[in-house]
C-alpha cells in the first residue's frame, strides 16, 4: 500500500466504519461512493498495519497490510462493449444473458440501497477493461474486483452515454468514462435460440421482439378469411 492509500468498506446498507491501528478513519464525503472510502488522518508510516472494518449489521473484519513508498498510482478504465438482452423466461425461470459471469455477479457489490423487486426493461451486459494500477472497477453504482471484466445490470435504455465505468486505484477513483461505441440489442430468438427449438414459444419482455406464436398466426389467418368472405358477399 502507498502511504496515502484510500480504503474501501463496502456495505449494501451504506453503513460502514474503519480503523487503522485503533485510529478511526474518516469517510471522504457523504455521497454514495465517498461514504465507502476512508482515509487515515496523515500519511501512513512504512511497515505493517492493521485495518479493522465494520459494515452493515456490524460484522467485523480485520486485514493486515504493508505500507511502502512507491511511485504515484496511475490507471484508467473504459467500456469495450454493451449488449442488451430482453427479459425472457425459460422452463426454470428468468434467463440471464448467455455471456454473464455468475461468479463475478456474486462479487459485485452495490454502493447504495437496491431493490430486487424492481425489474428493468432488459439486461445490459457491460464489458470493460483497464490499465495501470487498477485494483477494482466502479460500474453503474457497483464495485467489482479487478479480475472481473463483465457485469450485468437492469436497464431501460440503449443510449450509449447511459453506461460508464471508473477505475479504482490505491489512491482513489478515476473520472468515470462513458461508452462511446454502439450498443447491440438482441431479440429473444437471437439471445436464447434454445427456447425456439420446438417453435416460437418464448415469453419475453423489454427491448427484444418476440416472434409471432402459432396461435397468433391462426388468429390472423382467420381474420383474413372472414374479411375475404365479407367482400365476396358484398360483391354479389
């Protein structure tokens, strides 16, 4: 760790406290991100220290770390791709995007209150990368460890500027960068072809468009036949 390191204590409830060698640390501010960042009152002395953190329901964790002088931290992050998938149900419930990383989904921690009952119009699979002294990423209000390079979030929009990422360095967070590319939007059949193996019976919502069902096709044919019958009778 550098002597001017910034320490993170992530709690979904937003409540967090921290100490180093028994000295209370101060949050960097009151915003959702700043309330999870803590700094020591002065530059840390080189050598071994102990960080004690309490978060959420007052659970405690202690971590021992080393401080050594080093060059200033540098780094950056950017979004490489954004793919949007519609909501769709399979035989066992809601489906996740094909390329979703389930392990990283479990490591993703929101920096504010979240509600699992709110469902967006679709799923956005965000792929991102970084360079330099990146120790974590901040994507759409979620912090993820450096080994994770994708995250899935609920979304109502396909606007590229709505998606951003920032790099978490040992000394703080870089400026967020928005996506400058093209958002790819997939239909249900493109995203989940296995649902169409026996015909177009998938249930989908959101951005993707569902193929007409067999029942709908029969209904349209019946309407067309009745319309032809009416025209024939009128011509007599």
